[in-house]
């Protein structure tokens, strides 16, 4: 009898294994690049993305510029030196496509700054000679980072612009709008009245129709609140700015302003945390939605954070009045129907001189400090950057400073701006004198948002994955398979390269390496 049961049990075991195979295939897979001797923790890099069958990463080590070409398993195919880039390069931006990438870079030669572009294939080899897009003559003491490059979500609109701020009360913009083949569509010049030292600009965005969108606001000093908020729109075919006042009654005081473009529904979303009074506590969320179809303000409202939400954000034992004082808006994901999901993270620092509060951060986003020069302006915040400073503090240098990144609050809103659900991903991270390894990255796989961040387990940093589905349910996934004990991940510097894959930089024995994570 027992012998007769064996075939049945064997068959059942085979069926169970077969049933589990699809689930196993959904588990995350990690592939690592080998350390390259040129790349250490001080290497500047930008993850370009997947081009053709390869993955490209730009690297800068002092005067050497190169692109590392990896295969799909992160094996190094080639390290291509960019000898045609001048040693006195200033900045580089990439616009990646499925089979090529545009590299737009600027460098200075004598008193002239050049903005150039070159088309690269999947092997990081040139498909074109360097193309001169523009030049600017500057003074010897001027800031030489002249040009800014932005592009639309569909990558069919590329804009390069510069701002002449010699007259601090009247900025002169020069914008150059290109198509995906970098053919010039429009070149425009226009003025923007400013008030010296008091007016600031937000991040700049371009929508799928080529319209430039940004904000301007007033602040008495670098540690004050946002007032007099304006939305500025330059339509692709017009040589002027449309100026729309937001938060007109100013019954509330705004914190840092974030902008997100909804290309599907042709809307612009402006949002910020807000206060009721100076030196007050964060009270809730301000939102303004502009509709392009009617060229009018669709909705402007505030949402007060409830006591229940405050308990979720900080815990029931915390002082609920100050529950959101350390929170910063980090991500906004637009839904197809016009709703959106907002993620905010609790982030702060402490030092021997005491804890830094939110007002210490209010000036963190201005990478060009006073005095103003010929081509610089008050650029308040880089999109989705770190509140500690524009690029974070990758290499230390601030003595005895401890960086904290704690709970993540996730809020979901419908197309009418009503909150549908909310949830909190609890975590507690800190590091001393560097912020490389803390905070999080969101991987959007369509049905879920995966929040990736490091946690200590038995004195070892482990990359964790917690996801939020469309209904707000949080799932804590098992430890990622293939974690290398010698590699420490830098989550917030990662980049999604496809619907199911991302690249995340790592520190391995003082080298910078890169890991490809498949979901």
C-alpha cells in the first residue's frame, strides 16, 4: 500500500513545483557590474539607461570622461573615453531613446561657453560629429554653468535654455526648442521681471506639446516662506510668458513648491505643504491644478492633515502637532484618469550644534549663491532632490552631522483631488557624515509602486522592498535574491530603465559599481 502511494506523492510534488515556478520567476533578480579601477566613491556618474541591448553609464573622474557599456547581465563590454569632450567641460545631460541617446554638454574655452550635442549609439560611439547648439560670452568672474536642458515625458520635445541675469530686476531668457532628432523648431527670447533677492524660480518642465512650465514666488530671505506664487507658461510657438497667480488670497504660507505635468489630461499640478502662520507647524497640503484645454484654473484647494494621519506619520506617542514638520514631498505619480499618488518622506539632520529644523532647509535648493552674476538665478529646488542639499552629501565633509530618513507617507487622490486612501511605510535610517545609503527609490511596475531602501540586519545593510498597490495595501517582500554582502546600495540615486528593470549604484570596497534589478 505504501509503495503504491509513492508515485502519487511524486506526481503531486511535481505539480506543486510546477505551480510555484511562475511565482519564482517573479522574484527580483540582481546582476552586478565588476569594479572598474578608475571609479571610486568620488566618481561623478549619470545612469543614461538602456540603449539598444546595452546599458550605458556616464562617468567623470576629474578631467576624464567616459561611458561604460554593459550588457544585460552587467558585464562590461567597453569603456568608451569621450576624448572629444573638452577637458574644461562644465555639465552634461542625456536624452536616451530605444536605439540611441543624445548627449548635450557644455564647456568653456577662454571667455566663451559652448553648448554642444552628439548622437550616440548603443555602443556609446558617435553617430554624428559634435553639433554646436549655442555659445555665450561671459566675464571672468561669471558662473559658467549657462545652459539647462529639459525634455518632455515622450522625449519628442527637447529644450535648451539660458537666463541672462545681469539686470537682476529683469531676466532675459533664451529658449531653443528641438524635436527628437535635435532639429531646431523654435528659438525665442523673452523677459521676466524680477525683484532683486526676493524672487525665486522653481524647477523647469516641458510638456509633450513643447510648452515650458515653471513657477516664480517671493521669499524675504533664504529661511522664509513662499508667498506670491505664480505659474508661468511659455507656449512652444509664442515668444512671451503667460503669468497666472496662484494662492491669490494667501491665507496660508507655502513650503517648497513641486510641479508635475499630466500630459494625458493636459494639466499642470502645483503642490506644496503649507502653514497657517510664520514659524508654525505643517498643517496640510496645498494643490492647484491648471487645465490647458480651457486655459483656466481647474481646482485650487487645501487638505488639512487629520489627527489619524498624523498618528500614522509619526506614531501615536509623538507630538502630533509637529508630525509633518520633517516631511518633504519626494515623488508625484500621475494616474491615467487625472488622479495622482504623492509620496513624502521624513528627513532631517542633527549635529553637535543641535537638530536642524525645517527653516534651516528653506534655502537648500539654491545651488547658485549670492552675489548674483551674469548667468545665474535663484533656482529654488532641483526636481525631487534631497532636502539636505541639491546633490546630497555623498562624500561627507560636514563634520559630526547625522542624516536621518524615516517614515514614508503615501497619499492617493482621485481626479477631483479627493483623497482616496493613505498609508505609511515605517522605517528608520541614519548615517553619519554622508547620506549615500539612506532614503529610498520608487520603482513603478504599473500595478505596484516598489519602495526600495536599506535597513540594518545584524549590522549588515540589506536592501528592502515594500510595495504599495492600487488600493493602498502595503506588501513587505522577502529579502531580494542575489544580494552581495560586500555591496552597499545607494537607492535614491537609482534609475528605472524599463517597465521591470532599474539600475542602482553601489559602494563596493570603496569602488562605485552598478547593479541591475529585475522585477
